[in-house]
């Protein structure tokens, strides 16, 4: 019914009136609204002749602002001024359709009309970033029917995506699998994009007297892209199955900030191009990561590959359109969105497989835990039986061995001093004493492990207790030419609530070890120090120190370490294990500081008595 707009007039000062435009001879013909035009306001002139039976038409013109004037026989009919555009609030538009903007024309069939359009448009805005502006005429019934159908389709797609987002949000709350959360982010933002592009979001949330910010669509898609990348990393477990792609995908996540910033500063052409490039990279990297994961036997990678195929195809078409290799039509401009929506739907199949896999894994984990608990109970029973047998055996051996010791002592005393058998009996007596010491250690360890030892708590001045214990071991240190020293603050300053006999046993074990493994002529230092809330009792030797292997089994039962006694003393491998048990039962802890070749320091840390700590 019309020729292309026959003429174009540029108004660089934005001051021309309709009367001046009608008289101007600066019209260009033919002409189109293309991004290479200089800045300013543009006037377009179209000659329209309506077909018989069609008097009401809509002019589709996707620009920021446009005002239309219809002239019949060279005259402007009264009240026939038209206005619409993306930056015009819906209330002020000629017809309040959301997108695209329409001008409503009432034309007399068969009568020539001239339509003058005064256009203001930013060719580098988000609405039309650097592409020509098309102008189309539609019969009103067809246009409104198509617009309603478009909104219905968009609304159904958005509703489906929102339903999937809510469903998977509930699944995330149940299974706590991060992939579901990222899928919710992806589908929810895609759904909001479709609601925004179709106008539902504006109808629901935006006042009718304000222009809707269409750039929201751009940032919704960027957010959906970020959700897609996060989902890819989590679902495919790229850190395990595709480590190189894992790093590249994280780098791409950071690069998404570039188009976002370009859009904020108004560089929409660059922002769209950067977003298109990032989208293509996301498609290729995610597809490559899925293929790598599939080759490394990821159980769900094949589902991801199936879902990623329409997304990759859609993005390839999208990028080709933005770089001018394909025409910019709705199918090419929104191909990435269609592809991403199709992928979001197909990814639901992958998540269903994920649920089945997680269910099997959790069932297997439950079975493994049940077996582990049964094995642990069995080990505890065996350990309890071992402890009982050791304790019972040690008790059974102690009495006859004590009797043998008594008989040896009696026989030795009845022998004359010069008897050649006297030395043999002395050796037998020493060996028996060693055996009794080992048996006593076994009995103590068994009693501690089985919980049969009762610990009493009384206030004890550690200065006196430690000094007495050190004096008891001075003779043994002298025999090995060792220097055993004790440093402590004044008496009464290190009071704790403890069991003195058990603590004495723990200290005796530490001193015995220090004397046993320190070479002849070396020093052993015992130090007692008071801190604000604790008392520290340290035994430092100049022995061989502990290796890393020694540290790993230091407090285990029957553990023989790499160091050897310097005086051929016996070692049962029980002393340190007993000491640790006693100290922990007393509410303290034991610390070890050792350097191979430079000796070791064992420190018992006990809480100070409260009354003593406050000075009362």
C-alpha cells in the first residue's frame, strides 16, 4: 500500500516546524534511517494509499521518540497528531502497546495521504545499537493479533521457565546440590528476560507514566550467562574432569564485567559486541568442557552435550548477525535467547539424571557408613577384649613374679658375701624388677583405657610435687653423669586442682624417658612456669630428638621410636601413651617441641586453680 519512505530531511538544530518542513526543498530521496546519518532530528515523508476495506493501520517504527502528522489534500486534520517511541511512557503513546511502538493511522481507502514523521533516535542505544531502523505498516487487526500471540508465547515460555526455577529451587533445598542453585539462577533470569521483552514486567512493576528501561533486558541476559557458566563448572565438575577449561571458564566469568561496564557508560555498540563475543566463547568453552568431561568418563556429560547443542547453534547465529554476516531479523537477533531457552529446558533432563546419580551415591554412602560403623564397633570390641586380656594377663603375672622376686632376695641374703652365685642372683633380681615395671605399665594402661582409674581432684602445689619427683631421680642421673636441674617460681605460686599421684606418674614417665635417651654427660632441665590461666611443666633433654616418623606414632601404645636408650635401659613403648591419657583426664594437654639432633621438650599444660588465679 505504500512505497518506502520517499524522502528524508535532516533537522540538525531540532527547530524546524511542520510548516517549514512542508516548504523545504532539502529533502533527500530515496533515504533510510541508518547509523551513518549525522546527529540531529530527522523528518520522513511517506505517501500512503489505503487498500479498499482497510481503513485503520498501525505504523511500526522502533525508535526512541516519533511524532506523526497525516495530511490529506495538503491539510492537517484536526487532532490527528500522533506520538510514540521507546522513551515515551505508555500513557503518552498513540496506542499503548509495549513493543514495538505503533502509530495508529485512520486512512480513507483510495485517497492519497502524506505521513510526516519527526524522529529522534540514538543509534548507539541499547534499543537499536548501530542497526538501520525499519518502518512497517500493518492492518490493525493483524498487528494486534500478532502482538497478542507474541505476548502469549513469551508469557508461556517465561511461565515454564519460572516453574522450572521454582521446582529446582525446592530440589536444591532438599538435596543441597549447588548445580540446582545455579540452574535456578539461569532459568529465573531467562524467564525475567522473556517477561521483560514481552512487556509483562513493565505491566507488573513499572509505572504507566514512565518509559521502561529496556537495558534491563541486557543485564538480565548477562546474569543468565553468569548463571550458565557457574552451572557448567558445578555440574561438569570441571576442576576434576576438565581443569584447563575450569580456569578458562572462571576467567570468562570475570570478563563478563566488561560489557556490563560498557553498558553503564552508554557504549552500547561495544557492549553488545563484547557480550556477543563472550556468549560465543561461553558456548564453545562449555561445549569443550563437556566433551573433555565425557572423554574422562563423567557420568552426566552426555546429557550436557545434548542440551548445549541448541545453545551453541543459537549463539553462532547471534554473533554472525551482530558482526554483519547474517541479516538482523528477529530470528537471528534473538537466536541466542531461543537457544538458551531450549538448553535450559533440556538441562532439566540432565538434572533429573543428576538426581538419580545423587540418590545412588547417597545410598552407597549410607551403605558404606553402615559398614564402617559395624567395622568400628567390631574394632572397639576387639580393642576392649585386648585391653581386658592385657590387664588380666598382667595381673596374673604380677603375683607369681613378685613371689619369685621375694625368693631371689631371700636366697641372695642367705648366701655368703663371697659366693659366686650372689652376682647371678643380683642380675636375676634386676631383670625381675624390670619385668615388674613393664607389668605395672601394662596394668596402668589397661586400667586407663577401660576407664577403671578414678581421678581425685585436690589443690596441689606443683613446686613441691615436682621438686620431690626430681630429687627422686637425681641418683639415676648421677650414675649416667647427667645434669638434672629444676627451675621454678616461689612455692605456692603454681597451685592446680589435680590428682597428685597420677600427675607424679605422668612426670615420672617424662623424666624416665629423658634420662633413658639422653647421652652420658648431657643436661636435663625441668622447668615450672606460671601463666595467667595455666601452669606449664616442661622437661627438656639433649637427646637425639624426634623424626617426622616418630611424631606420627609418638603417643601410641607399644610404639618403639627411632632413638635408642643410651644405657641399655628397657623400653615398653607405653610411657608416653599413659602420660597423654593421664594429662587429658586431668583436664590438661601435652605439647611436644623437638628438633632432630637437638633434643626434645615435653610440656604438660594444666589449668591453674581458680582461687589461686584470683589471688584469694
